[in-house]
C-alpha cells in the first residue's frame, strides 16, 4: 500500500502580516484571498551581475521561466530572514553569506496573493542548484533583464521585482546624497 505524501500547509496572513490560519499549498495557489508569505533573495556577484534561476518544468507556478535568484514560502513558524537563508541553502547551496533587507510588497495574481520580503547578497563562490526545482542558473546584467522585460520567458514577478530593485537603488542613492550634504 502506497502512502500519499502529505501536502505542505502554509500560514495564511491578513494584510498586516498577522497569521490568521493555515491552508494547504494547493489552496493558497488557487485562491487569491489567502495571503501567504514568501522570501526572495537577489544574489549578485562582485561585478554587479544578478544570478537568476530558470524554474523547472514540474513547478506548479510559472514553470520553465526565469525567476529571482531565490524564492520560497515560509515554513510554519518561520520568519522571513530564516526562510531566506534556508531557501538559499536548499535552492543554490549557498551558506554562511550575509543577506541585507531591501523591501516588502504584496504580489497579487489571478491565482494567489503573496507578501514578499526581498533581501540581497553578494556571492562569488560556487553555486550548486537544486536540479529538482531549478532547470538552469545564469548571471545577467540588469540591462539585459530590462531588454527582456516584455518577453514571455521571465516570470511576471521577476519583471516587477527588477523595477522595484531599481527604484530601491535610486531611493537609496538619493538618501546617501542627502546625508552627505
């Protein structure tokens, strides 16, 4: 007799980020009223290139498309930063690399709503990606990504994430300039 694998449950939150219940992953990915939490990490090398992952074809959301360096749901009871480090290890084999918080936003589509907290890091080491989840990895220039922004092979979230990141850079530079004067 084969035992059916138990489906992961995700914490459902209200718009303030407070946990209000649990729901199976498949239900969260089919009902945009069920907000759930996700951590992203933008991994750059010291030359300023961003590492992206091409999602495996077996993924239930956006299979075969290029996406953020790291992204994953928070486990029950897990914090955003803790999930970011776990996902870096599980997806890319990156450990003991400090991350920095960038921003948080709500990502809503026809099938789901996520509260996303994005971090970034600089990493020049060897990446060993999880081949069950990731088909391919590649470093890109931000310019190359902007040139591809209208193409169908980038996830919609990645397209907006790049613009969010550029807005953050612009705001960060303006703040630094004000502090210098």
